[in-house]
């Protein structure tokens, strides 16, 4: 039989039970045992952490580190175990080993789950780097490069030079995709060589040929949800079924890792997808969970999305309350405050229309459209927007890109539908 460790197990008995061998089982009992394997692993991990904590409390950091390593060996993707190993190595004065442990943990999370370490783990490592003496370059974990995200903003007004061969290959790939061939292209290289600029050139070319294009951000900020890039991209292309599949795959991985902030981001993505796919009730619930779990997203914008969802499912009092809550949220540069008035005017218009106040609703929609027209006349500050989102609490710039033309198109369609409906009623 497999021994199960209780929470009250003493250090000596826990150690002896942990080392106990597994006796043979009958074949008939194997399925039942497999069902409880995850629970058993969790209890063993808890016992190992208890042993590590007792050793640390008694001043025996070496033994504590050994128990922590054994806990990590149970599940190499257990970030909490990895973080405790980093902390205890640092406490033992082994800063280079701690940084190496972080590097290995980061590589595993990215390679297996497609996510970065949590903000808590990154904060621990930042404190360690600030207090530790300089280490050799090979001991430093790799540092993400963000500079290439700003290339589009800097190079937008310049002509593409010296990339004819690369653009030709990209164009050929695009034509193959347009012809029905499944095609994916990755642009790789050091930061600053023009990858973003090259991609923008292809987007312009494809849009000029009538293609529907979309962009989204994939910066390594330690808070991006698993598969969030694909969910966002597919949603913006209107491929909701595939976007939902990507979102659910991300939810499964976020649950496996157990990071509340990632789970909150998955709820945020689900909410935006449901809103775009015409399910406002689901959207309102998912966005509420994202706010409740303090997902690292723009809270004012998330509340505005939720207010829209509530208005669309006729929960008008709740929609108005959510709209009032927007004004109570702290606003920073990454919330794009210069767009909030236009966004709020649109939601106010939707609420008024749902109440049957057609004149007020249309007036609010027109005010929103005028606000976006003024915003569109301003020079593009895409690079600045990336930077502000990057530095503000580590929020990933997903679903916060300011696109006045896209907003104007949506408002134009809503006003046209309203006029069409008014004409039908007049007849």
C-alpha cells in the first residue's frame, strides 16, 4: 500500500514515511490508485516543504535546500517550489546558484507551458540581483529584449531599404496562404535589426490586396496568459471558435501552474471573446472574475467592457453602476486616459438605447465618434503606449492598443444600423 502523510506528521516520521518503499498492488486496485495520485503527490510535496521549513527554522539551510530540491523534483513545473529553492539558496549566500535555479525554472515554464515566471518570483530575483555581487555573464538568466516593439513607431515614416529579399520571401508566403496553403512565418534576429518594420510592410501589402489583418502584443512581462497571443489574434480576426480553443488551452495551463494573476488574465480574455462573439451574459461574468482576481489589465477599460456587456443583456442598473466605478479607478498612462471619454460616451449611448432613449443614445454615439476622430488626427504614439504599459505594474499590452480607425468603423456601423432601424420604423 502507498503511505499517506498527514499534516501533523513529525519531522522524523515524515522522513521515514517519505523514504518508505511502495509495496506491490493487485492489478484491480491500480485504477483507483491512479485517480488519487495527484492528491498523494500534493501531500508528499507538503510534507517535504514541512521538513524544509523545520530545517530552515533550526538554522540548517543546507538540509532545507536538499528537501526543497526533492520537492521540486516531484514536479519541475511547481513554481512555488522553485521560488523557495531560489530564496533558500540566496539565504545560504549562494547567489549564483540561486540565479541559475531561476534561469532553469524560467526555461521550463516557457518551454513547457509557454508562460513567464510570476511577478512574485521575478520580484524575488530582482531583489537578489540588487543585493548580490556581480556574477559571470554565463550565470545570468537571459534578459528579455523589448526594444524592437518600438521600431514601428520610429520607422513608420521611413522607406524600407535593404530588405527586398526578405520582403520577397514574406510576400511569397503571404500569397501561398492567400491561395489556401497553411503558412506560418517567424521573423527572428537580434533586437533593432528591423523585424517589426518588415512585418508592418507585409501588413500594408496584404491589406492593400483586400486581406483582413490583425496585430497583437507578445511582450515578455511575466504576466501574459498562456496562448493569450493566439486567442487575441484569432478574436480580432473574427475566428471565434479557434480563439475559444486557444483560450481554453491557456486556462488549462494557468490552472496547472496555479498563478492567480494568470487565471485572472484568462477570465479577461474569455470575457472579451464572449463580448465579441455575442454572448454578453458570459462576458459580464468572466470580466467580473478578472476584476475580482486583480488580473494585471487596465481596470478602467475592463469595467467599460463589462458595462457594455451588462447593457447588452439588459442589466441596465448594473451597467450604470459599473460605469460609475470607472471614475473611481486610479488611472495611469497605460489606461490611455485620453480615450476614456470617448469610450464612456459609447457605453452611455448603448445604455440609453437599451432604455429606449433613442435620441440620447444616438447623441452619445456621435459624441464618441467625434472623440475618436480627434484622437485619430493626433500623431501615432504606438511606441509610447507600449512603453507605458510595459512599466506600469508589469501589465502586458494585450487588448489595450489604441486604434481610433477601428473604433470609428465600429461606431459608424452602429450609427448606420440605428438609422436603418429608424427608417424601417418610419415606414
